[in-house]
C-alpha cells in the first residue's frame, strides 16, 4: 500500500534533515584532508560516532548486548558503510572537487535499486534505468568541465577520483540494501548501527596504521570542529534518521536524497573551492539533476510500508 499521511510526515522531516546535513559534509571532508592521513580522520570520526550512537541506542531503550547473528550483520554494515564507503569518499576528494564527488555519488539510487531488486524483490522499471543514463550523461559533462577548468588535473587523476567515488557508492549500496533485508531488520536498529560503527572504526584504524603508521592529530580548531560535525551530525544524527527511512520506504526511494545533496554540495564548492560555473558545467549539472528527478518520478509506485521499529 502507499504511505499514509502520518507515514509521510515520518519520512519527510528526517529526509529533509539528513539531506541538508549530508549536502554540507563534502566540503567539510575536503578540509579534513592534509596534515592527518585520510584513513585516520575516518577512524576518529567513527570512534566518536560509535560512542554517540551507543548513547542513542540506550536512549531508545535498545540493548547493546549481541544476540546470535547480530555481530555478523553489524560487521557487514560496518565494513561496507563505515569503512569501505567513507575511505573511498575521502580518497576521491584528494583528486576531484567535493561537489563533483557529491554529484557522482548521487547515482547511489542506481546500485541501491539494482541490489534492492536482487535482494528485496523491488524491481526497477525501464524508465528508471533510462533516466539514470540521462543523469550519467550529465555527470560526464561535469567531468569534461573539470578537465578543462583545472589545468593541474590530469585525466589519470580524474579517473582515480571517479574510481574511488564509484567504489564508495557501491559499498554504501551494499550496506543500504543489506540492512533492509528481513533477517537483518529483526535486530534493533540503533544498537546495530553502534556496533557497525565500532567495527568500522576498528577496520579503519587497521587500514590507517598499515598505510600511514602511528596516528596523528591536527589540533586546528577547524579540523576538530569539522571532525565533530562529521561524527555527530553527519553520522549519528543522519544515520539515525536515514536507516529508519530506508526500512520504511525501501533503499531505492531513500536514495532520492542523493538528487538534492549535489545542489547543496555544488553551492558550497562554488563558495569555498573556487568552482567556476560555465555553460558546460551548467548543462552538465542540469542534465544530471533532470535525470535524477526523472528517475525519482519513474519509481513512484505503490509499495508495502514496513515498520522501522519492528523487532
């Protein structure tokens, strides 16, 4: 059945909040890159976020004690979302602008939809796939703009940045769809996220130590404030809101936020990274957003409503 009015309200407000916050994170991540190796920044982020999410779980009355099968599910979510996904995003922003990373990441709805078809039986229609191809064409124009406007950017660096972004969004899609499976939804959500973030943080730390040695910290206020924003607002608050929406309306529709995030991200990139708009970049952004909106409309079909608080 379709979402009732009260169900729509339960989706619309959190949807708006996590979309606006996540739109700001791309530029904040850019500022995290420099003195501290990216994997250590990711590690710090999810050490803090895991503690914050554990407090949310206790506030919600959820037990943090693992039950049979719980840690396996938390490990899959933690490694895919809070390790592979975020290390991929941070690595991508070493090479290309934050707004462009956000725009490529807007294609998350495609792997979400395809994995949702495979794992959840939520089949996308042909119009959705065609509209997504339109969005890909627009993003291709943005790539061309990036190469033309940044003489320091080589095709190799661009492809590396895009490659890391695609790796990240595929990892995120695995987590999004996996946690919406019925056998995973039986676990308390916030406790699952707390453990997933903790497991992700451990994996992040192992990667960071293997690649960069002992941890380092930048005691600059901007770095520390950004770290707290990413850990508490963008991780604890946003994932506390996002995953209940995924469980309620499905991973394909929940990823519609990715169509709005690039607008915020590109605006911030213009202000703080010197992104310069040209006829080519305007055309690319317009075509990409048109494709994403068409993809959104094409998937507006009645669907079963699930209870995000179910067992």
